[in-house]
């Protein structure tokens, strides 16, 4: 995970480095072009000066020939030659060859000009060559200076980014911190800090509206759930009471008695489902905020004790191996419901005379029981998804387990291996 500004600064740094690399050949070509252009102008001035100086001498043609011959002799890279007809166009060229002015062997670059001059009303062709200073050294110096400026620029970017981000993003971090500490069930309104940054101010305004709507919706949902549960429990209790009275009527036939008993069992199941759904709703709404610290073994032992009669009736052996006994932090009642549901599920779907294993290790609780076929993990923890078609349960036990795990930040998983169902609870 990276900060937002760092993510944007990294590509900017890479882009700056690419521009820096491309600037080196650009500098070379630009400097070389400027120097060649200046040398061309310099060669033209030299040709013009030669023409003017010879004409200013006002010497005879014989003397002129001697002077030109002498000039050609002392010039190792330039010549003046007579021409019957003048050149139609000047010629400019670049050539690499031995520098005659250096004792050591060195191949240098020369910029040449071939042009017309007129001396004593006669046409001559003059060739002038000037040594081109090596542009590579200049480009290297420029590149080194540019590289250091590039480093200063990048370091400055990173330092300024760190300092500016602390100041610019302070309102956002304050908002984020308040959102992290916000508890929907406390109904506390958040007052965000004032900021002169338009985007953050608009964000705070939108969040305030959203939170107010969420609090209102939460209150409405909570009231509806509690009212619905209460209103359902009351008529169910009345109906059950009336049915109990009917069951005591000795004039009932066996068929009537069986029908009323079925209705009574259905009402009991309806009452149980209503209570479980209310419990699920409370868990989802984070209404169990009373958190305590306790050891895992305490919850496991209490759950086994509560299910002792059911375990005995099914002739099931519970084998507890609590080598690791982590200290948990959760709502005590929810933790008991979680472990009880997992144990009840394992005992209910185990064959008579088999063994249910409860094992804790590495902050994990593994409850295992025998089985013949793997369960469908995709729907195992969904509501009203029964493990077996013969089950008399509500189909909400594992859904409650999943919700309690979500509430505490725990993980619940299922595996089937060696004809054993394994429910793995990771704290």
C-alpha cells in the first residue's frame, strides 16, 4: 500500500528521468548545429577578408601570383586557385582527418567552405577549413550539470511532497479518523473539522448527510425489528396457551389431538425462528458491544456442559484437546452461542456411538465429526440452508456462526477430509 501523492510522484520522477536522458542527445545535436553555423559564418568572413586584403595591396599580376603561391604554401588546410568561370554556388562540407597543427596523431573534424573571390578583376576559388572544437566534452559537462540539477529537483520534490502532504491531507486524515471511531449504535453525530479546501469540504458535507441518513435508517430498522419480534411473540404465546388448553380437553379424538400437537410444534418452531432472526438482526446491527476477555477453554467447557443431555441421548463421546488456550476478546454471550452452535451441529449430524473432537492449536479451534459426504461450502453458511433434509433445525445455526465471526473479525472455514467434517474457527 502506498500514499496517494507517492503514487503520483513516482511516475513524475520516471518521466523527468526520461526527459533527462533524451536531453543529452538533444544538447549534443543543438550545440553541434550552433557551432557549425558559427563556423560557416566565420569561414565566409575569412574568405571576404582574404579578398579585401589582396585587393588592398594593389600589386601587379606577377606579384599576385607569387603572393598566392606563398599563401598556399603556408596554409596547410586552405588554398587559393584561379578559376576561368566562377562557381555557381558555394560549397560547405565537413571532413575528418589528421590535424596538421598537432604533433601527435589526432583525427579531428574540419568545417570547410569553397567559394568565389575576385582579386585584380580575376576570378579565384578559395578553400577554407576550420577545426571544429569537440562538442562531446561540452555535452558531457552540460549533462553532468543537468544530472545534478535533476537530482536536486527530484529530492526537492520528495521533501516538499512529504511536508505538503502532511499539511494538505490533515483535514482528510481527521475525517478518516473520525469515521474509524464512529459507532452506528451509539447514534453520535460526527462534527468534521472546517477546511478551506473545496474538495475536502464537499466530502465532509456529503459524509455528514450520509451518516445522518444511516443513523435514521438504523434507528428505524432497530425499532421495526424489536416491534416485529414483540408483536409476533405475543400472538404466538396466546395461540400456544389456547392450544395447551385444548390439549387438556378429554373429549378430543386421537386425530384432533395429533393435529393440535402438530400445530403446537409448528408454533414452537416459529417462535424459535423469530428469536433467532431477532438475534441475527442484533448481531448485524452491532448491538452486542459489551466486550470482555476470557479463555477459550471456559467457553468450550460451558458449551459441552449445556449440551450434556443431548450428547448423552445420542451416545456421542466428546474428546477435547485444548493444548492451546488463547485469550479471547468478545461479547461473552455471542461467544457461547458460536461454540454451542458448532458443537450442536457436530453432535446432531454424528452417528450414534461416534466421537466429536474439539481441538485448539495455533489460535484455531477445530471441531470434527464423522461423515460420509462433503458439504457444499458455497451455501453452508447461508440462511435457511439445512445440512440435511432430515434436519429439524431452523437452518440458521451456521448463519449465526458466520455473523458472530464477522462481528468479531474471526474466520470460519469448513473442510472434509478422511470422512471427517472439520469446522475451523480462527481467532
